[in-house]
C-alpha cells in the first residue's frame, strides 16, 4: 500500500493530508547549493531539517509520501490513541473493585474510537506540516529522490546540489513469505488504522512490542485476538520476569497466545481467513476475520541510487553507517529506522541531533554515547534502559540488584496499579547504575529518572536524597535508593554507631 492511501477520506484524514502532503503544493525552485539535502520527512529527517535551518543552513527536505513518517501517520500517534481507548474499556470493566457498580458489560463503539484516532492524528499533524517547515526556512520538496551523481539528488527532474546529504527514509512493515497470505489479504501498521469496523476475530503474526500492544488494545475493544509467535516467548528482548507480568495481563484480557508456532499457510473461505499454524503439537487451523502482520521492519533503501554514490547498504540491516552516522560515502549520512537497530522515534530524534553536529560543525559525536531507553506500551508497560539483568550476566559483569515491588508503593496500591516492579542494576559494591527494568502502568514515564541518572552519572545513593512527592509511584525510585543506602550500614559500621550512641548518652 502506498503511504498516500489514507482511508476513510473524512474531514480528519483530509486535514491530515492537507498538512503533510498538500495537493496544491508547488515545489520551490532549487537553490544553487544546499548545505544539507535530507531525504525522508519522518522524525529523523524533520529534526535534522528543522535544527539545521534554525542554525542558518540552507536545507532541502524531500518526501515522497506523508511528512511525519511512521510515528505520526502509522505508529506512535494512532497506536497510543487506540491503546488509550482500550485501556478505558478495561478500567470501566474493572471499576467494581473501586466501588463503581454496573460497569462490567461496557462495549466500545469502534467507529467512534477510530474517529477519535483520526481526529488526534490530524490535530497533531500541524507540527509536521509542509507549511510549518517552509516557514522555518526549509525548502520542502514532494517527489521521489534519487542520488544521480556526486553531490546531486534528483527529485522528479529537479536537481538538488548538496554539500552533505542525509538519508532518513525510515522503514516499512516486513511481509513474510507465507503461502496464500497475499491472496487472503492482511493488515500492517500502515493499514490497520484505516479500519472503521471492529474485526470480531483478529490474528496477530508476531509477538513483539507492536503485536502485543495492538492485540491487547483490540482485545479490550471487543475482538477475539490471538498472537502467533515463532520464538519460545513473546517480547523475547525483554527481562523474563517482566514478560511474565505482561503474559498474565494479556491472558486476563482474553488474548490467546501461541508461542513456538509458525504460520504455514493462509486460505480464504468466503469472508473468513483460515490460518494453518504449526507447533510442537502439530498442525491446527484458526479462523479469523483479519490478519495483522507484526514481524519486524524492512528498511526503505530501494530506488535511492545508493550504488551510484558508493553508499553501502543491506536489505535487512539498511544503510551501513559508522559511529558518527556517516555512510561509506563521506558526504552522506543516515539516521533513523533506515540505518539504526533501535527503531524508536526518540532514538531517531537523538540521532538527528548527532547528524546536525557532525555534518555542519565537523563534530565527532557518536551513536554509542547515547543512553536510549525503550518502552513497550502494553498494560502494564515494560520500560528498559541500559543493561538488563540477562545482558549483564552474559557480559560477565558483576552487579547488585535493587528491586522494589509496586505492591509496596503506596500510590500504586491506591491507584489499583500494583502489578509490577522496579529493578535497578548497579556495579557490584557501587551505586553506579548500569541498567533498569520497570514494569508498571506508567513505566515509560518512570524510566526517565533512571535514564537521567545513567546519563548524568548520578548514583542510586543520590536518588535516595532526592525528595519525591508523596504519594507518587515514582517513590519506587527513592525506595530503591534507600535499599542501596541500607547496604552501606555494614555490621561493623552498625557496631561503631552503637558505640557512638552509647558514648554520647
């Protein structure tokens, strides 16, 4: 599907398109030479273009589809809006434990839910609009960009000369080679938000973050959702204890989970899609109304003329870059999903800032210097920064672990959100934080305190000295700091302190 196929064409989607790919847009006359030509107007491209233009650079920004990239159009914005509606449904159904009676049979008006998704997306789209970036001093071009020689990008016949160029073309949903899948039809993150009717039965292929988030959201909104994952566990990158909490939550929400399972074929009988799954127990068939693919991302490297300018790339890994995000052509850089393993909006934003410094100021900023957290927006959420416990063990790094259960945090108990934990890892015998995992309703918000501590080399003992408002769930961080401080009170120090108390009367 082309990224221009946004449906339905209601006022919200027409407003979106008017902002991020206006039909009446006229490409400007190219300047003699640009300091930067940026290909791709997703997060990495937008941040690079805006930042460079703000510093006075001549910048051209090229986009063939919708400005805003995946995050605005097919990712963060619509998915988290949908997740919020699903969360409200779950809260209402569980309201009896708060003394609210008669709410167990709530149902979602899926059409209205999706209308709100489109409304929110349209409203936010003005931040990524062509006119806003033109007002910032960026020359915005819509069309297909291709390197056609040293120092030149061709955009549908227009020649853009550059001193440096940045590839920020992002990635798209990977499509597995499953017999019958294309004929039966499927959804990806680019089409799922076009739905206006709730699928009664939804099969999600892939148990990664996107698959788990959307399966839970659709399940809470009324679908019979099933996740099929070929690995032994969903969310295989995450802390195993954290995954157990999410598994219980998904199961409680009625999500069926088939791990160590492979989709062998898909066929169609009438409006029903028949999916054959193979696992250790053999073959079985599942009948569903829609199939959602969530099996990873494929970098957008085709059609860019990369071979002509000596930019090395791989169809799975994307554009090959060094630590400074420089490609094998010294004049061309790359950032975001097209070049990075951490395919997050905030990682693309941070990488763009590196690109600005390294292209315009002969900077030496390195990607490995970044402390990049991640979050899976299931309910509860899983947030991670730095090393996980398994990663630390695998590296042979000796660590101390400070764990606070959310059921021991007063505000979490008051909120009825006491499932989860905060696990902070420090170097053995030190308060220097090397990583953390948080499982909580708002883990994505809580993780930033630990990310700041790692980046600023702030120890766990210092966090204990920070006054956290009571009652808040963030108190879990202070309690972890208190747990570290208690380890410093060794029997010897306790004995000395006792003698001091006795002497001082």
